């Protein structure tokens, strides 16, 4: 009896071994394409500084708004514009044509007459896309709040304009005030 049990066990082991070798899993393969698009780096170049010109104040303070068209578009309080060199800031943007970019500024910046101890604030920046090369859907529109989505229809897109509102303090100290607003352009 022992011999027939061994034969059955040996036969079963052989069948299992043959089944494992003769029965393989089915496999399938495919190729997946790979693509990468490298865009031109976004470059932004300042051309002209923002200049509010010459202002006076009778002691109560106020504001002067520089429009993107390069003129003082409004004054409030005791502040008066008396001329001088008045111009919107301008900059150019370079990148991949047809791509949308976001252009932003901070909410406000401080300008100072070094040593006078009486800084002023510029806020409510406005950006205007140029009519040719940088507008796309935004050609001729100002983005208040310093955020403009613009499509580069040419590269470089020359002539973005920047305006804003200057806050003149009460009894503002006479002098020449300077500062910098950081304008940032990134692909959207």
C-alpha cells in the first residue's frame, strides 16, 4: 500500500510541475509618447521711470494720480501738480509668442528723500498693455490693482505702461523722492 501512495504522490507532483511550466500568464505592452515644450524665458526690461513731476502741497496733504497715458489724471486734497517731467513708467516683456503672461506689482511701495525722514507711498498701480505685441484680449485695457493677464502677440512686446497714485503727506518736506516698484512677469 505504501508503494501505491508514493506513486500517487509522485504522479501528482509531476502533474503540478508540468502545469506550472506549461501555463504562463499573458502579457501586453504599449509605447507611451513623451513630449516636452521649452518656452523662451520671460524677460522684463524697464524703459522709462514713473515720474509724478513737480507737486506742491499747502500743508494738508493729498494724492496725485499718474495715468498710464503719462499725465496726472487727478489730484486730491491740498496737492497741486505744477508740471515738470511727467511720464508713466514703461517696460518691455519678452517671451514665447502666443503665450499668456501675468504681470503684477506689489500693492504699494515707499519712496523717500534720503535723510528727510518723510517717505511717501505709491499705491493703486495700473498696467496698460501695448496696442501692438502684448495685448491679445487685453489690448488697450488698464488693470487696476496691478495685475494684468496679457498674451504676447509679439516678442518682445514693447511699451507696457505703468501708473499709480502718490500719497503726499501733510506738510510734506520739500525734496526729490525716489524709490522702485518691482514689476513681475510670469507665464500663466
